């Protein structure tokens, strides 16, 4: 009995100390990035600066995690040839309708929802007479397009079946997104994707 308790306690202590994010020794774990310091020699010299705001750094570091996708340099995930739904996209448009609400969202290929708009939001619902009619679809599309453009997303991938594309609400959604500046087809990456699936 004592042996079992001892083994259990050793197991729990080792389990607690194990770092699941970086499962290798502390000496090999990546160190946090260093704080950036503005080099005063690299700033633009203004003859008569009115304030500190007139001096700025020439170097710009873009920390947007989706910057390579916007520049078409990120390779799209391959997935598998028989995947359903398809996995070859950066951002995909999802349209959801229920008996009470209408919603649309943009999902990243990692599975995370980036941007969404729904009639469940009180700021949207209070201006609508109905949450499931064509007016609701039109307004949800306008709001989603505006939020995407403000977030720096200009292209989304769509995947609707042939039957869904024939419905009036899906056609209205896609038409409204295009009219508000959001393209419903993604451009292909500049670098070709790897053809090996395994």
C-alpha cells in the first residue's frame, strides 16, 4: 500500500512539472523575444521638430499573424484529396440559418472563428423586423463584409453545394458581400503547394 502511494505521488509530481506546451528540457525551450528598442540613429531627422511625434522610426515590423496570407506568400494547407469539406483555403465563409436566427462567420483553416455576425447580437437584432428573412441576410452580409475589410481580410473562400447556390438567400448573401468589397474567391498562393499528401 505504501509503495502504491509513493509511486502515485511521484507520478503526480512529475505530471505537474511536465510542460505540455514545450515537451523538452528547459535548456532547449525557446526564450521569449527581446524587447525592441528604437535606434535613434535610424529615425528621420526633422529640422524643426514641433514635438516628439515628429520623430519616427524608419523600420516597420508587421506583427499581423496573417500577413503572409494577405501577401499570397503563405502556402495553403493541402489536406487530403478526399477531404469533405475541402481543406485548401486560408479563410472560409460559413452561412448558418436556423428557425430563429441568421448568422455568417469567417473561419481560419486552423479551425478558429475570426469574424462573425449574427442576428443574436442585440445591436443588430434591434434594427430588424425579422431575424430570418431576406433583410436579415442582407444586413448580416453587409456587417460581415465591413468587419472583414476593417480586419484586413479581402478574400474568403466559399463552399456551397449546387442546391445551396440555387437558393435565394445564399445568392443574396454572396451578391451583397461582393457589392461591399469582399471577394468570395481566394487567390492562389504565389508559391506552389507541395503535392505530397503524406
